[in-house]
C-alpha cells in the first residue's frame, strides 16, 4: 500500500506561544491545537437535548474543557486550570476566549467550494 503524505490532514503538534495583555501586565500561555476527535468528544459532553428539536450547548463548560485540554502552559499550575478558569474576571476571560474555536464551527470557505 502506497501511503500519501498525510501531514496536511493531521493535527499539528506545534505549540503556539500566546501573550495576553491585561491591565498593563503580560500573561504568557502555550497552547496546542486539539485533534478533531478530541474537540468532538468535548462537545458531546457539553450537549443536552431539550424536547424533540432543541439542542443546547453549555458553552462555558466547552470553553473550560477545551482550554483544560489545549493549554500546555499557563500562568497558573496546569493541574489547577479548571479552578482558575472558573474564577477569571470577565474582561480577561473574553481575551482568553479568543483562543477557543467555535464549538459548532463556522462554514469554511474551502468547504463551500467543494
């Protein structure tokens, strides 16, 4: 069997360094992209069904679970990520939220053209 180069379809294990400035101080993070299956696993734990046609996503739990899995380093001890995330100020939380993908995704231009 001749395997094609699969690097373009696999999750990049590269760790990105991100600095969030807040009230004159810099907070450094290292974060990695999560594979499709991990994101789906997190999402499935955050979904509930109300009635026959209503699906509700607990966005707060999705964000916390995503960051708990994706953060490699944070300004706090990694094993205490969940606790720190539940105590962040709204202003800082909004800045950190920018690192999290939309749980339901957005239409990608590449997919539109297929």
